[in-house]
C-alpha cells in the first residue's frame, strides 16, 4: 500500500522561457489560480506533472535532440513542452523537416489544442501526428532538479529546463490554472514581494537566472553547470523551522524560514 504520510514524488517538468528585453533578460511567469491545490496564487514558471500520454514511447519518434535521453527523460521533456504550451501558449515544436520553430501564424492555428491537452481529451502524440510536428527538445537546456521534502502532503520530482522563447511567441496564460502572466526580469520578480508570492524553489532559481543579463548567457551558464538534485529538509532554529538545501547545489541562498518560503 502507498505510504500516505510520505507519498511518492510525482514526476513533473517546467520550462523557464526567456527572452532578451529592453532592460535585460525577461522570463515568462504565470500566477496560479487561487483555488489550485498546490502553490495557489504563486508566481511560477509554466509546468506541471507528467501525464499518461507523455509516457508513450512512440513520442520518441517525434522528438528532435532527445536520442540520448532515457525513456524517463523523454517523458519529462514531453511534459515540459506540453505544459508550457498549455499554460503559456508557447510551443517548442517545429514542422517535420524544418529547422525553425513554428511561426506565430502557425501557432495561432494550434491554439485550439490547449484546452483539450489540459483536460486530457487529446494526447500530445495525437496533436503531433495530426499536425505533422516534432518536439524541439534540442531547445531545452537542463537547469535544475528539485524534489519536494518527504514530509510534505504533495510531492513532486521536478526537472527545470531553460529555453529561449521562439520568435513571435508572445505568451498568454490559459485563464484556468493560471489567472495572470507576465514577462519579468528575474530580479524584479523576487523584489516585489507585495505583488508576487514567490515560493522558495522559484526564488532560488530566479536568483540564479538574475546573474545573466542575456538569454545566451543564461543558456551557457546552465550548460556549464549540470544541475544537482535538490531535496530540501526542515531544521529547527531559534527563529523557527527552516527549510534547508544542500550547500553545493549552486545557489546563493541555502535556507529560509519555513513560514516565509511557501
């Protein structure tokens, strides 16, 4: 029987979608609906858990740049691209035989797939076959890997990727799981705590991104430092319970008061 007190971490994926703005690099973030049962109201990167359809081995025939991936990482990459499309309308895919990612005009004609993918009415593979598309896994750079602490009621094993926004893909929230969206500088997203609720993993990843002023710099930094798995734990301190992470994970901050981190 499953351990109710210590549930298994559900595989999940997210993409940090970045572009160069007038004042430096910006990332696309969505505000979670207040009725969502996980990080309600928080400002997050588009993402979610791996769906049944993402596990279909046939997806491997519709992926560019994933030949060296394990079956698990192929499913993670598929989930990342699918969730990004569902939650932002940005799609990391190209027409079969093409080098460029889908154009803004083609993207608009694919918009109707977003609700069906979210509800599970259509599988990602079905959309790829119907539209003669391939997933652009070659655009994803592995950036971070976080696993929810064992004492939490909901646990996720989440891989973060960073990718440059495809030309002409402006991004817009879905109005269902997310109720707002914004292109924002990483440092700005952290600084405005009155406006944005940013949880601990998101904050630390934004801090890491803030070291880069351009998208190319962020991608190069991610390639140069493959992520270590981070599983936070809770320690008691004089100030109260603190959430801690390993010191060698590449983050400037390694702890935060639990009451301020969720």
